[in-house]
C-alpha cells in the first residue's frame, strides 16, 4: 500500500502511514478548540499496523485531558501536534495538517458543531486572500 510521510514543523518528529483513510474528523468541541488554539481539530484515524515512526519519539510530550478519552501529543521542540494512539491502542490518530502530501480520504465529517465558536461560522462568507493581504 502507498505510504505518506508526515512530520512536525521543526522536523524532529517524523513518521509514515498508509495513505488510505476512511474518514477525516473535523472536530469543533471545546477541548479541540483549546488544544489547537483554533476553530477545530482535523484528525485522521488509521489502524495501528499501518503506522510507523521514523524518528523523534523521544521528543514527544503527551497531555491527557482528565477523565476524557482526549489527549494531545506534541513535539516539545516546536509544539506541533503529532500522532497519538487511541485509548484501546488499536488506532493512531493523525493530525491531518502534519502530513506532507495530498491525503487520500474517503469522507470528511464535521463533529461537535454545536460547540463551534461564532467566529468560525460561515467561513465561505469571509473575505479570502490567496496570500497575506496587501
Ligand atoms: Zn518539532
Ligand atoms: Zn474534539
């Protein structure tokens, strides 16, 4: 199967994963908003057997949200979100933005839209620029 590479911004943490994802979850829950500092988290789920670390595992720090099955793994050098293993150790959860090539995903799903902040609604109506505006 075709694999795709991913890494954190500084390159300390790197991995490769099978580029066949069933779903991309765009999660607007309160925890994902705070963990990302943004409107939603973009997470892909893949079977643990289709995932391999290439380097930098010793640079990863994990924060577990108390009493929830939500955690955040990040590079301690640059702070980028990196993949982590789910609660029953069957899937890797891969932040879509950490992948460096086009992602082959069958379906995109938005979840917890009831918790989405107002400033992140109706984005198609927000003035858009291809790069930084003049
Ligand atoms: Zn890094
Ligand atoms: Zn969430």
